[in-house]
C-alpha cells in the first residue's frame, strides 16, 4: 500500500520557461530509460519477487521503486514548469482572447515550431507520458525475468543508462529549472547504481575500478558537484512506513564506486519541499472555468472538511508543509 | 513524495492456480481501462493541475491516484498468485530437472496452450504490464486535457468502464483468488465513480437517477454484496501523510448513486494485510540461486540493519505487520 | 460528401454463433490487408490525387473506396452476428444474473479459452478494429505515394492479398454466416483487382495470362461459384450520387482476368438488404438499460420526427427498405 | 451501404501554403481525438448496436458517423491544400529538374526543417493518417463498450475534446485555409456534443449550465462566430438516403448548451461545394507521368462512359456540381 | 559487406509438425530477446562503434552479429519446418480443393484454435517476424548507447536472457525439431555470454563464480549436454572473409564461466549443412503456380547460368554443398 | 550461413556533418520502405520459400536480400558520418568538459532544435533503427504471402517506392556524403526492380514501356548519371560463396527498363572499400574510457591473435583491405 505527502522530493529552481528543455526532459520521464520505466520495472519486480530468503533484495528494489514514483512526480512537475507560460505572456490578468476585438489572435503560435506540439495541443502546457521524440511510454520496456541475478544486472544497466542520458541532457541546456532536477536525478541514479552494484557484490561480483558505469565525471558539472559533496550518491532511503525494510543489510559498507564514501540506509526519506499548484492558462482553456463555474468551485472550497482518522499519524518530524493556494 | 508500507490494500483469498483467470485479470492491470492507466492518468492530472482555487479537486484526484498504485500492487499480486504453481507440481522440495535422469522433462508444457505464453516464457509465473490479449500498456492511454470539467467527465467514464469490464471478468471465472480482488475493485471503482460524479455535481450537473453507470447490479454478485454492505463504495481515503487533503470538501453528502448512503472521507487509509513473498519456482530458474549463491544471500540476511531515522514515525495505529519469510 | 442507406450491401446467411470464425474474420476487417485498410487507403488516395487529366483514375479509386466503407459495415456486422449469443444461452427472456439465487454464475466463461477475449471483455460480443491476433489497426498501413502507377500497382497487390487471405479463411470454417460474407468479398476483391489491372492495362502493361493473382481457383468453392456465375467479379458500381464518375472509361472492355466476361460499370449500386438491430445481451450489460432508463427510451421513441428536407430525394428505385425493430 | 457525391461538405478558403499549419491540422485528422477516430468509433457503435428499442439512438450515432467521413474528406483535403506547393515554386509550367543543367537542385529542401518530413518524403505534399507528432492512427482509439449510457458519455467527451483541440489549433495559426476548416469543425463538434448531451438528457441527466464543455467561448473567434450566427451548432443532418432515420426524435427541443436555439434535424444534408483535383507536382514525381504515359491517359479520358443505371436518382435538389478538370 | 553460403549453420533434426512449438520458438526469432534483436543490436553497435583503439571489441561484436544473421536463418527455418504440413495432410500429390467435388472442404481449420492463426492466414505455414504472442519485432528493442562498457554489459544481459528464455522453451516441448535448434542456440548464447563477459574481464570486472548467468544447469538437458561436451560454448568463429578480425585478442584464455575450458577463436566458421527448399502447400496457394505458370518456371530453370566471376573464390575447404531440388 | 568482410559495399564521399540530412536518410534505413525492410523481407521470403522448381527465384531473392544487409551497413555508416561531430567542435584533442572551469558548458545544445534529438541523447551521434520521424522499425512491415507471383509484385513495388523516396531525399540535400550513398542506392534499387520485373516477365507479364516505375528520370541527377553510365542498374551480384546461385537464369537478357542494356549476373560481388572506425566523442561519453580503462584496452590490443582456420580462404581477388586504426 502506498501513501503520499504533498511535498516534492527535491526543490525545483525557478528560471524562464523553456519548451525545448522541457522536451529534452521528457526522455527522462517517459523515455525507455526514464523514471516511468524504472518505477514500473521495480514495482513489478517487487510484486513478482520469488524466494523469502531474498527479502533484503526485494526490499531494496521496493524502496528504490517507491522513490521512482516521487521522481516521476519531480520530473513531471519540472517539465510543467518549463512549459508553463512559454507562449510568452505570463500571468497577465486578462487573456487577449477574452477582450473585445481580440478575436483572431494566435497566442499559441509558438506551438507550431517548438519541440513537441502536443505540449500545447493535447496537454495544457504540461508533462506527457512520452519520450523526447513523442513516442508514448510502453509496457514492453519493463524487464522482469524473475531470475534475481539477471534482474539486478539489468537494473544496474538501466540506472547507468538513465544517468548517461541525463548527463547528455545536462550538456544540452543551462536552464536552471531543468538543471536543478537533472542534476538531482544524476546523483540519485548513481545512488541506485551503487545499490544494485552492491547487491551484485554480495553475490560475488568484484567491480574493482569498473564503477561508476559510465564514467561521466559528472562532478565536473557544478550543480552535480554540490550534491555529490553532500554525499547524496551514497544514501538510500527506505520510504517504508512500517519500518520493515531490510535493504540496509545490502546498502552498507564501502561504496562500490570507489569514491571513499560509506553507503548509508539509515534515513526513511528526505525532507522535500511543499508542492505548489500551477496558475491558470486561459489560452489553453485550463482549467477553463467561467465565472459561474468558478463560483461553484469557490463554494466547494468553503466547505469544512471532516476530520481524518489517521493510520500513520500526522507529520511528526520532517519538512514543514505549508498550505498551497 | 510517496511512501510504502508492506501491506496489501485488501486480502487475497487462497484458491487453486488458474492461468486463464490470471490472463483475464491482466486486462484489469495493464488494459486500456485497468489500474496502471487510472494510476498514471491521475498522477499526471495531479502534477499538471492548474488553478489554486481548485485544490479540493486536485486533492481528490491525487488521493484516488495514490490508491490506484496500491490497486496495481493488489491486482498484480493476485495475477502472480493465480499463476504461481500453475504447471501443477506445487512446492515440491526438489525440482525434477535437478534430479539425475530427469533430463528432458517438460514441466512448462502447459505454457503452449494456455492464455498468455509470456507468463511462463518472459516472466516467471508473474504479472506482466500487458492487457488480456498481450498488448503492452501504452502511454497513449493517459488523458489529461487540462480542462477541469472534461478531465472529470473522462475520469467518471474511465472508472465506469473499468467497473463494467471487471463485472464481465467476474462472470468469466469463479476462482476465489480472482474473485476476491475483482469484487473489491468493482466496489472501489464505484467509490471513485461516486467521487468524480460528486465533483461534477458541485459543478452543476444533476445526475438524477442516471448513476451508477453502468447499472450492472453488481449487488447480485455475492462477493460484491458483502463489500457493498460494508459501505466501501461510499468511502474515499486520503492516503495523505501530511493530512493536508481537502478532498473531503467534495466527497461528502449523499451519494450521487442514490443508494441512500453518505459519502465519507474521514479515514486516511484502510488497514490492509501483510504482503508475503512468493516461493521459488525451479522450472523458471527463479530466483535461480545455486547453493553457492544461496549461501551468499543468507550471509547478507544475517547482517544487522542500521537503525532508520523516521520522518513519518513508525506505525501508530493500523494493521499489525508481521515480518515475512 | 458521403451518404448512408440503412441497407447492408449483401445479405448475411443465418447460422450458429461461432467465435473462432468471428476471430478469423477480424483479419478481413482490421488486418493489414482487410477492409478498413482498403477503405482508408483509397479515401486518402482520392483526397490527395494529383493531375486533373487523371479524373477517370481518381473516380475509379473513389468509387472502390466508397464501396469499401460498405464492406467494413458488412464484415463488421457479420462478426457481430457470429459472436452474438456465442456464450450459448441465446435470447432467453430473463438473464440468470437477474434472477434471485443466480448470483455467482459465470455466463461469460467461454471468453477464457476462445480466440479473442476482448470480444467479450472490451466489446459486447461485437466486432473490434483489430486483426485476428488482436493487433489494433494502424494508420501506418495506408500507402499513398502520390505516383499514379505505383499507387495502382500497390492497390492491385492489396486486393490480391486480401483475396488470398479470404480464400484461406474460407478453408478454415464452413459456418454459413462466415462463408456468405467471405465468398462475397472474394468475388468483390477480384472485381477490384480487375479494376486496377485494367487501369494499368490502359497505362501499357500487358498481363497476358498472369491474372488473376493469385490463381486460387476460388470457383471450386461452391458459395463463390454462385457469385461468379452472376458475373459479380466483372461489375463495378459508382456509388456516385451526382452521377459524375468517369470510372467507366477505364472499367470497360474484356476482363483482364481472361474469363471471357466484359467489364461493366453501368450500375450505381447493388440493391442490398435491410439492416437489423441486434438483440440485448444482459450478461454484457449491453445496452444495459434498467426499467427506469428503458421507460425513458420508449418515451423518446414515441416522439414524432420532424419531416426531413431532402437533397437527394427519397428512394426512387432500388431495394425496398423495411423499418427495423 | 454508403454513397458519395463529388462535393466537399464545406468550402475551403484559399490562402498561401503553410506546412506548419498543415501539420497542426493532422491532429484533427489522424489524432486520438480527430475525425478518423470519431468516424470509426461511431461506425463501430452503429454496427454493434444492441436493442431495437434504441433505434433513434442508433440512427443518431449512424448519422453523425456518416458526417464524420465527410469531415475526414474535408480536413484531409485542407491539409493537402496547405501543403500543395509549399516548397515555394507554385504552379510553374516546367520543373527545374526537367530542364537541362538543372541537375543537382534541391527543390524539396524545405522538408528538412518543417514539421513532418513525411509530408514530402512518404506522401506527395498530401495528408497522412497520422497525428501532429507523426504517430499513426490506431484502432486502439475506438471505444465501444456496448453499454448505451457509457458510449454516449464517451462520445460527448470525445466531441468536447475534439473541439477543445481545434480551438487550440485556431490559436496557433491565422492561415485562412486552415481556419476556414477548423472553424467549421469547431461548430460541427459543438452540434455533435449537443446531440450526445440531448441523448443523455432523454436518459435523465440534467446538464443545467454545464454545457458546452469546455467553455471555450469560441464565439470570440470571428470565423466561428459567423457560423454560430447561422445556427450550424444546432443542426444535425441525417445523411440518410432512405429517409429512415429517427434521430430527429432525440435531436429536437431546446439546445442543451443553453444558447436559446432549437435543435433542428429536418435537413438531409448541407449543400456542399464541388471538389477539385490538385495540380501535378513534378518534384514529387506525382502523378509522375511521362509524355508516353500521359498520351495513354488522355486516350482513356476520351472514351465515352456507359450510361449508369441509378438506384438513388441523379441529383434532384442540392448544390450545382460542376465538372472538374 | 556480407556474403551467404547455401548452408544452415547447424542441422535441424526431423520430427512431426508441431504448430504450438513453432509458436514458442517465435519468441526466439522475433521476441524482445530473440535472434532478430541480437543481430540488429550488434550490427548497429558495430556500425556506430567509436574509438579505433577498441578494434578487437568492435570485431568481437561484428563477428557475433554476423553469426546472429545465421541464427535468424536457422530458427526461422526451424519454425517453418514445424509448421509445414501441420494441417495434417502432408505432401499428398493432389490437393483436395483441386479435385472435383472437393469444394467446401476446410483443410486449414486447424488454424482456428492453434497458437498464432497468422501462421496460416498471413504467412503460408512459415516463420513470421513476431514474438510468441504475435507482437511484431520493434526497432525500439535495439540498444546502442555508444558507451563501450554499458554496451558490453547490456549485451551480456541480452545473451543471458536469451538463454534463460530458450531453457524455458526447452521445458515446454520435446519435439525433436524444436529441441535440436533450441539446444544449439542455448549453447551458442552461452558462448556469446562468455565473449562479453571476457571483454568485461579485460576491462577490470572479476566475475568470480557468478557466471554463467543464469545458472540454468542446462547440462542436465541431454541434447544440450552433447553440444557442451563438444565445447561449443567456448568457441567463437570470426565469420570474417578478409581474415582481419582481432576478436581473438579478447576471446582467449580460461572461460569466465569456470567450466575449465579454454576460449578458442581460431576457426572462421562451422561447417554447416546444406539448406533445402520446402515443398508446395496447395491449401496455402503457395507458391500457387498453375500448370501454365509452372511451365514458364521450368523453362527458366533450363536456361544456362552465366559463369560467375569470384571475389572470394569457390568453396575451398568446408562443407560439401549439394544442389537442392 | 552468412559471412562478413571489413569492406563497405560502396565508398562514402567526405563532406561536412549535416544532422538534417542524416535524419532524412533514416527513412532509407529504418523507414517502411528502407533497407532494414528489404533485407528482412527478402530473408524471410528466402527462408520460407516453397517449391524446389523455383530455385532460381529463391536464389534471386536470397542474393538481393544478402546485398541489402550490406546496404543497411552502408546507409547506417553514412548516417553516422553525417552526425559525427555535428555539434561543431570536430576532433579537438581535448573536450571542454574535461578542462577545469569548463563545467556547465552545453556542447550538445544543437540537439534541442535539430531533427531527431535521439541522435544525441539515446545514440551517440550514430544511426538508429527508426524512420525520419522517429518511428521505430516494425516487423509488421515484412510481407511474405508465400504466393510467388504476389511476393514478386510486392518486391517490385517495394523497390520502386524505395527508389522514389530516395529521389525525393536527393532533392532535399546536396551534402556530398548524403548524396554519394543516396545516388548509389537509387541505382541499386533500380537494379533490384529490374530483377523482380524480369522474374515477372518470365511468368508472362509484358511491361512494354511501363518501366521503370516511377519514371523519376534520375539520370538528370549528376551523381546518379555517373553510376548509370557504369551500368550498375543492370548488374546483380550473387554474394554466394558456394557459387550455387541460379539467379543468373532469370537476371539475363534485355533489361525490362528498356534502356538498351543487357542484364548481367556474372559477378560474385563488388570490390567495396575498407571500413573505418569512427573517432571518440567525449561529449557523448563514447566510448567513454578513462585513462585506466584505456590502458586495459591497449593491453588487450597488444595480445597476439591466434591463427584462424579458414573455411572460405583468405581474400583471393577483390579489394585490398587495409588495417584500421
């Protein structure tokens, strides 16, 4: 069973809209080696896992899989922010199409020659479950042979390829919004690569100096270096509310990447930052409420919610979460 | 950000393996109107949501989306149980292929003429991200126009179609394992239909006696009736750890399905039941550990885990979770 | 602009339901060489046609394309009839699921091991836009190079392949419902092959004795022979309401198939037979009307329709069309 | 059975070629919510319809489905016109590639950086059965659950989404060729939305002020306003040659969109305008006739056509249709 | 540049037709981890290879890729043999459909309920480029990141998964035709796994006892054991006519699978066995020659071929190749 | 069984990188009518061929199919060369990302707005198995009906369409690298068209002046004219090492294209030119070797290869092949 908290797993730095960067990031969301794929692959591997003796391995996969759902949320939100307002008239109080005489304007003409036209035509300046050339995500990407060693090797390769592609995306754009998320995911992919490499180490493979694969030297990317200095590549959270995960039996000891750090699985989750709801975009008819519908919605917003009975308690420690809107 | 607890959202009743039923359930997992689709659609709608005034609507969608991840886990596990051991020699301590002279046996020949051969050939008697005719799940299924009313109508239609298909699956098999999950999902789909119908009611649509759509009279299915009698079709959990969801502002008052119940959003989550790890299947080479690898794994299992620092505390109230394996 | 008349282009002989035959016929509907493909290919070729001098060629393609829409209707309806009632309790006045104590029955269990489970699970015992292994029809099938000679050669090959596949389907089943439509389409495919071959003949290719391709000797199939004796393989209708088609300038003279017949384009359309609406199927919840909804529908049925102003007049000559239902 | 008349259902205004606009319109032709989809969905729903009592509903769906074929023809032809001659040397009597010394020119180099290269490479400056990012149309789009209420709700949502997307396309381009068709389809989509909403109204749903969904205020688009003033959003033609349609029993009374108009189903079809055959494009080798082949084609054009026996008579009233070419 | 010799790379043992086994083998041909995929993946990796220093690695990949084309030929031919004559009337001199009075027979009715109906309907009892559930092979399977270490790890995983799936197919059928090819490919997959493992060993990874992955103990399969005893798992051919391959610099020394053998790259190619042309199948209209066409073909067969100028000489040593037919 | 020689089948002329041209050429590699398709189609037709009497036809198809593998290699390598270094800093000894202070650069930003972003993001400036709009190659393209005449007609149409598309690509770019390969393939496609046309001529079809189809007058393209003057459109190689091909029984006599040449099948293969390994690209991390890995690779390169036992002898006559790197 899964739970949610209204926090993003990492902060997204503000910058100008950038639809081309948004499109490149789609590979990291809906591409063959993106976050939707890692998430689904690990959830299937955890569900179908065989062999009670292997619980630490199952828990490791389950924990990373749970983190990947938060990565889908993070990179999807980042894409939305890069697209939001990209037709260049940000947040004006009135939409030109609503003014008398404004008829016939083309506020969305940017869509004709920028990256993925579906970002404006099918979605409303928001993320889509597709890759950077517009191919929809496919269930055929998920790999789950059922053989533990093979599945772990595949997962290692998957994280390594995801990191390689994100390093390439880093080299395509210096938009700060894009880079804050890409850099974070580069470091987390390396943490996951370390996790799978360590699991294979417990099964007898000696990586010597082969890791990380690939050797992208991402520490030369300034935004990445900051996160490496914090040691984020050597931490793995459990995201396990019942505190039953045995992943820490694997994720411990020296990092297989030979960077001198110790692997650390002693935290349940990072703090995160509160999520925010995006503004209206009239030219997309999104959410598309006329005054009458708006009044109805506001009436709903004034209703008092019932008190909720908690299974897992209110927030004890962790981030301060502020109400949105 | 998402969390996990090692509980299934609902119990799965034990019965004989049944690969044909497993295949029918694949539609409910990886089909166009299955749980992978509802999950992804709602997560994208929540990420891309526009209009801070609409927070109760966003929270409603986010909460149902979070529940759908647990439904993916539930129906995936159900499919795995229906497949597990279906080649008919369940849990024997030694695999015939491992015995001298056993060479040349065909323990997997059931795969040739039962439903989806990939259940044995690509997966290891486990769930796959495909529908009941083997088509992989596609990102093109996800609908998120950005227009609030349209998205809500689509979601209503989606839950209604999901329920219709599950009622048809109910009529295809009386395997108890299959039915326990199908019946639960029929009732939860109706709860979600009620949620979207109520949201549209707040936006001015009067359903009169049109709901539920379709009128499948599922109360005539005994397993379903038990759950309806518990009122599960009129509850919606928040699954929100920060206790910030405003979904209860919508999900309250009389059910739009006119069954006389009151909608209730006062619980964070159902109790669930502990999940279990599946046994080995030698004929699938899953997990495929020889004695040497097994010894390495057991060595790992004996390592002591580090103590985990908790953000969201250990389990306070809710189900007792027992260790697995 | 297109018009419709509530007639099927050919009669469908009654026989027992047969879901396996229905599935084989799906190839003729939604397969790569089926009727949806010919219809779409010719409509695109007609829309995109270049060269006013080539009007007779455009009209030939347009006319065959229009006929193909009626073939989609014919084979789709045939599949529906083969599926209708195939779970074996045809037309009983009351559905077992509606009777007290009938709960828990499995009236759709045939779906688990017969051909395409989607016929019962996604559709309601009706035709689907897929081929005989369940692959959805794809726009990538459509060929329209814009080069006239190439398009004509492709069309010839397409009709020939369609006929080859239908001859193979004929050899798979002797269900009379299936065969009445398959035999009709074998003969019409040959007429279309003759049309494209004749068009290529006007462009200088001499087929000598090469036609028909393939030489399936379908005259040895009794149901086909009857239609050949009527000369249906040498007729092409215009389906053109404005009577502007110049296709007859091509479709005339000796048949290129060397069967001694003369090609004849002097009829606007065949007579056809009235179409019928299928009965309810309770186990599919189709149409799924409860007594209250049924009363509303009947109230609608009693409303008097407005008189329609006609552009193309009421039926002058042609089939007698009787009201349905 | 279907018929054709050599008229487009609406006129296409002349303007400059515009390949980017052409590509945007592809979404309206081959996209998930485009005209190929509505056409196929309604034809399948009509073929598979269950319940003779529901004939007015079947006839409504059949009539709209027939209109959609004409919409495919209209938008496909519009795309072809937007592409035709877009490599910028329109209608010159001789092609540079045919002149001595012209060898090595690159008359198609526009294809390298404009929208969909397939418009020049696979097609010959003509429409393709794909969406605006080049994905081929898929049979998996078609929805036909067999449950009447669900199918009607889906159809309502489908028309609404189609209209939403077309309003967005309107905001992308002011090319008059593109806008004349897009505006017409916006209004006709609203008519179809009204039709399905009214059908649901007869089944008990009260839309109050919720319609139209979405509230795009398209009357602020000047080209759209002209058509709304003509009341085209409140008319539904039967396109039924046998004059048997009972759709008028549903499509009558006050419009559910609350614009004060009365729904009107009293016309068989709009007048339309004669279709025209596109000119040659030498650089595409389309139709690609050399002098010898051209002479053969002209010989065919001089043959006298046989007189056609009419089932549905020649054009009685309706548009004057002039010969083409 | 590639060359062909009319020899299969390994002999195919004769046995009864078996369409279910044929279908299982389709996974090994057109599945995600089948021979079409390995072939294409390695050809792309060889074409796109970067770094002249890495020539031995490029040559290793090129050599294995070339072998995979022969594996496509081998497994495709095996599938054809398993299908050939499976409708049960093998090689009769005359087809019942050709005899007077035989009309209306259903010689292909086996197609309705056996595995993949396309084997009889789209193909003519021959192999198809699809997997075991009928999904067409996709270019999206090919992995070529350009990073040498990643590509080698992927290739190792790919060979291991291919071998795992073939071991499962072995357990599904004891048809000798199927097993002779499956067993050969199990052993060759292991040779390729050894090759990639050894290449990674030269890059610093120490596999210790982890290989082979998975540990399927395929030596317990009698047909496999015979080939292991011949040491086929430790040989790699160059298939290089110019004798320029440097693959032997990698493929040498002790096998990384720890079976005590030495890797050996000293042979250009195995001997192979002559290929044979399949008989006619009248019921498939394949090749579908009537007496007139047959006479023309025989006239062609009597023409004397021109003498061919040889670049690579006639067969020097190697298998005796006998003429076919 | 297949063999390889480290030669390209034709030389590739050097010119500037050009990613847009590279993308257009992808249609010729991975498009529906590209070289991957012809290669696979002919290999399947050869494997599944029926009728020993037809050996000359089988051999013709097999020989052309073998040539197509070399065409895949040629056009893939051409695409790689067009992409290689296209981010504009060609072959600099040090990568800016490796220099202190260079952090944060965007050497791949060209990828954001040029043709297919996957060329930089998924591949490493190399060819991909996709078409010019990014759709992956699909096994559903392969046509193999089993009927000889139909297969030959399809193949003729396929070669003709391939040539038509390549003539259009020629008109899109004058990059010399692109044109050298496109021109060669235009002429070879015509040779293959001649081969299939001649085969159909032996079966009774008289093409008179219809060929070539289409009449693209490619002799007006200077690069093409040079190859036509060499008569390459009228030669067909056997690529058959055993010298058993009977294709020359068909490919002889006057060309069906009526250009006055004689068809000639007397050569085993063209000479070809040595292939070269591409340079490193640091910004793609390809091959991505750090100094430590590089040292290991060089150690491998110094190992002496074993002597290879030859089945088909070393190169006798034919091109001089020089070592690479």
